[in-house]
C-alpha cells in the first residue's frame, strides 16, 4: 500500500512503444485479451511479450487449443529476433488442449489448465486461441451462463495464482456478445485496414483497468525484430502548441547553416532549437542547403539525423554526407518502408536523436514524406505534422525541413500544406528570368523573435554548394510577378541603394 492505495506493479512488455501506450507497462496479475482478425499479429505479440517477460523466477505457460500446433507455431516464431530457444522447456512451456476441448466440456478444460498451473506455478499464462474454447462450448450445447461462469472462474483462479493472463482470440468487433469482454481487465485490439494498395496495421487499447492508457489507434509494424508500436510523439512542457506557436524558446546561440552569406542574412545564423522550412521548386537547391547544414554541424563537433524521402543523402556535398554517415556522425532514418505513418517517422527520429545525442535534424522533403504515407494518413498530414514538429522541439534539436513548391511566378506560397505557421523560420528559393536565362534567388521570409535581412539575393550552385551573390533590386512584386525592364542587380558592397 502507498498512501492508502494498493500498489500495482507494471510489467515491461519488451514491445517498443507498447509500454508508453499502456501508460507505463502492463499491470501485473491482470486478465487480458489480445484480439483481432486472422493475420493481424496476435500470436506474434503474445510470443514477443512472453519471451521478454519469462524468466526462471517468472515462468510462462502457453496453452494452444484448436489453432496451429505448437511445433508449427514455434517454427515460424523462431524467425523473429526475440525468440530465445534456451527458454523453451525451461522458463517457457507449451501445452496442447485440443483433446480436452474436443468434447466441449469446459470443466475438463478448466481442470487441465488448473493442474498445469499448480504443477509449474507460472507467473504468465497464455491461451491461444481462446475463441476456439467459446466455439467448442457452443457446439457442445452448453448454456451461455455456463460459459460466463467458466470465464469468471478462470479469471478468479489466475488472480489467486498471481498469474498475468492473456487470452488470444480471433474477434472482429467489440460489440460481440461475449462475456469474456466484461471479465477482462485489459483488451488489446489489433486491426488491419486496407485502402487501395496499402495495408496498415493499427493497435488500440480499448480497456485497461487502473491504467491511464493513450487513447486512439496506434500504428505498428512487424519486422524481423518483432512488433514495434508507434505511439504519438510526446509533448513536453516546452513544446509548441496551436495556441503558443509565436513564442519560441528564447536563445542567444546561433547555428551556421554552412553558407556564410545566408548566415549574414539571418543576422548571425539560425537560433539554436528553431525549426526552419526551406521551400522552393524542384532543382532550386533545397537538398544541397540541407546537406550543408548537416556538414557544418559535423565541422562544429555536432551530430545529426536525416530522413531523406526523395534522394539518398550520398548524392550531395561530393560524398561528404556519405563519409559522415559511415563514421556514425549522421544517423539515417530508413524511409524505404511502404505505408508509413507520421507517428512512425517521428518515433524513429526521436529515438535516433537520443541515440546520437544529435543537435541537427533534416527532413527532406515534406512532399516526399506525404507520398510515403499510407493513403489513410494523408488526410491528417497537417495535424500529424504539427504534432511531430512540436515533439521534435522538446528534444532541443534544430530542425530543417524542405518543401517542394510549384514555381508559379505570380503565386506567393511557402508550403502546399498550409503549415508554414508551424515553423519558427522560413527561407524561400525560386527562379526568375533574367536576359533569357533562369536565375535562382533566395530570401529569408521570417525568423521568429529575431531580426533578419529582407534582401532578395541571387545564388548559384557549384561543386562546393550554394554561392550567394548580389542583391536583386527593381524586382516587381516580392517573389511574385515577372521581372521587367526595371530589374537589375547590384553588388551588396555598393553604396548605391537606388
């Protein structure tokens, strides 16, 4: 007892992201259901938790019913990294209940489970698939009340034996008139949604007694390592919200972007911890600027992280990025997986930031990011992106994002998603026509709580990166409109401002 309250120990499940969704872990001695359609990952989730939790002092029993035989199931589960062959027949034991369930006698099934539990004194008990018990009972003609009593007795026995119990079953809807849903302390639903050519896996904690769980559907992915759940990125006290987007954390430290003239336009560089949006049409130099930002950080002894959704990062800066990646000074988020979610990328970014203690982050680009999303996530891209930017801000890292814009000459925009207000700073790149040639220009649009240059400057791209040149004067319409005969350029050192 703590302050007059019963203390409930929390078990760490061994499933990345799941403990956060559960509000700190799985309540010990709880009676839980893992439900979902066939192929949704129920058995994989159960095995991953079992191998993570089972020890000599905390053994586990896994009962199989009418589903796949234990040997066949283990054959496939051995392909996952979490599988530990040394635990099988030691701290993990498997039993088949098919003979006991065949007659539809729930009393016999309960006696068998009780006998094995008394013999081995497990701390963890798994029954897969429990829905087979339900179907066998109904085929046997037993009453609904008998099934309910069986479930209540099973739950009571498991609690008295101080075992954390999991019932795995192929359930399709929460409104299924099943008494096990009422008795259960926790319910974990695994879902698969299909939209066009994408399949997305989601997890929902619909019930967990005594725990403040994270509501909503949370995407997860099954890889060779097992299941990884992507919880919404945490928002700390210092993070920005929709009502506090104009008050960045004050800072006096400035970071160089790797382009001296651009640092001058920013009045000394970008304030540390800010988010920067670099917007421009294709080929305007956004990725090159992002590479310069990371390389400059490395020269200053800082580490960085990049999520590149369009081109692999080794194509820029003459291989310098590749060398930094190979040396471990820049971490790369794998963006080649299909049907990702914003929460998944945010979780991977934050984990890599913490692993490398990174201070610089690049997302190149938001346009490619959106295309990498499963269709079901694109409708909420703006809201999810806002949450991700806020979460990245809590790490203290300085974030540079690029965004593809169609160059319409007469249309002034900074983001196709209407998210420009989410960032602390904006740099825009675009093309203008001068003497029948396309020229690149760059301008600093905003830097919150800081002065900056309003100049529109020409720049070129060579093997060393961006080279910013003279100021553009006499341009009709800031970043909008076409150059006229009044258009000219001047050397920034000239005293003539006319």
